[in-house]
C-alpha cells in the first residue's frame, strides 16, 4: 500500500495488527504474509508532534491461493475438413488442422 508519507509517519493495520513502513519508498508491508481468507487493511498517519490521525476506513480484500480445477478434456470435436468428417468425432487423430 503506498499512501505517500511526506512529513507524516504511516502505520498500516492488517486485521488490527500493524505493519512495517519503508520511509524511502513510502510503502507499507504486513509483518507476516497474508493467509488465505478475508482481511481488512487500514492505516493512520502520525505527524512530527506525535498527533495520530483517526484510523482510515477499511479496504477489505480476500486472499485466494487455491488453484482452479483443471478443465475436463473435450469428449468430442468437430472434424470438418478432409476426406473423413464428423461433427462429433472421438477419433484419436484427425487430418483437420483448422482451429474452427
């Protein structure tokens, strides 16, 4: 999260816990990788006098690391070119080199 710090010190909160800022880049990084599931990100800014802003409204995110299932192989295909054709061919080979 990049909030552009200027003369204020940011604090990022991930599900209520804080994160570490990088004062050079202005980015904030959670202290631990985010686990699968829902998370709420908020932040505060503290000025040089120590005055802290109210916590921001949450940015709600969802982490999903589960890969989708592999698609099923087609049961048949349209072999519409060549000497032997079939709109529902199940042959292991074809002389149809078209993509349509």
